[in-house]
């Protein structure tokens, strides 16, 4: 089993790279952002709860996010591993993920962080906002708020996995193929 966390600020390319990695390594892609957008699209109770937070660029509360993630993992037991994209975003989420995997005799193999500077993030997300219809990609103010939330609440998750020697950081600027190559190199070197 290879269980990977793709990490980085909003718009750093986690979703873009995860889609390519699942094809190469036959892993299940779990994006909490995509799961929330699916729930919002279907106007479920969970979606309605998440929507208000996402539109403001805030994190959805842990109890909602953790429950949803656990359900998704439990529903897909027969896979060769998971790519967690956009999860964990807080220390309680990281601790709950470790607990869940441990209960299955598994663990996180590595956290791979994509480094991208703030101006590039704003540029990418405003560009995506022109066609995605995502409320959180349209206003520069909301995008900068998301970056602030990342720095204040999420960035520490890197240090959390670093204490177990599992965190790795790569340059997230450049062509999508080059970045994919960099991530693949790191995965090939993992001892799993
Ligand atoms: P997410 O859906 O996770 O999305 P993201 O951070 O915006 O994007 P990502 O890094 O995946 O970027 P992408 O590849 O798409 O989160 C949205 C919201 O959901 C959060 O703000 C939060 O409210 C909520 N949420 C999600 N998970 C949560 C959790 N665990 N806890 C609490 N709340 C949670 O790339 C972005 C753009 O850049 C794309 O347009 C892409 O084409 C472009 N791009 C990618 N790579 C590029 C490259 N190399 N060069 C140029 N452009 C590139």
C-alpha cells in the first residue's frame, strides 16, 4: 500500500497532479474539496453545511470533514493505496487520518508538498475562476484569505509529518509534466 498526502497551498496543483498520479500508480484519489463540491451540487445537508465556509475561503469544520473522509475510505477497502488531496488540513485531521490508517494496519508513506508563491497562486485561481464557476476562485480577496488560512492553520501539518521523517517538499512552479516527474521521482524512492 502506498498512502500519499499531496500537500500545498490552494491552487498549488494538488488536484492536477493527483489525477496523473492515480493513473500511474493505480491509487484511489480522495479530494475533500471535490467531495464537498459533489455534496453541494446535490444540495445535501452536508453540502449546505460546507458551502458557507468554502465560499468565504474558510475551512469546513473538522467534525464534518473527518466524518466524510472516513466514510470514503471505509467504502473503498480494496485499493492499492490512497492519494489524499486537500486532506489533512489541520492537526486534528492528521491525527484522525493516522488513527484510521492504523486501525487497518496501514500508515501514511509520505507527505509531498508543492511550493508555489502567493502571486502565482492568485494568478492561477483567478484564471480558473473565469470558467470553473467556483465561488472561491472569483475574488482575489477570498483567494488571499484561503492563502492566509493555509499559512495559519494548515502549514503546520507539514511539520507534524516531518517529525516522523515523512515530509518532502518540491518546487511546484513549472510545467505540469516537469512537476509530475519530480513527484514520481520521490515516490520511486519511497521504502514501501
Ligand atoms: P480544494 O478543492 O482542495 O482546492 P484547491 O486548494 O483550490 O486546489 P489545488 O491545489 O487542488 O489546485 P489545482 O490542482 O486545482 O479546496 C477548496 C476548499 O474546500 C477549501 O478552501 C476549503 O474550504 C474546503 N476544504 C477542502 N478540503 C478541506 C479540509 N480537509 N478541511 C476543511 N476544509 C476543506 O490547481 C489550481 C489551478 O492551477 C488549476 O486551474 C490548474 O489548471 C492550474 N495549475 C495546476 N498546475 C499548474 C502549473 N504547473 N502551472 C500553471 N498552472 C497550473
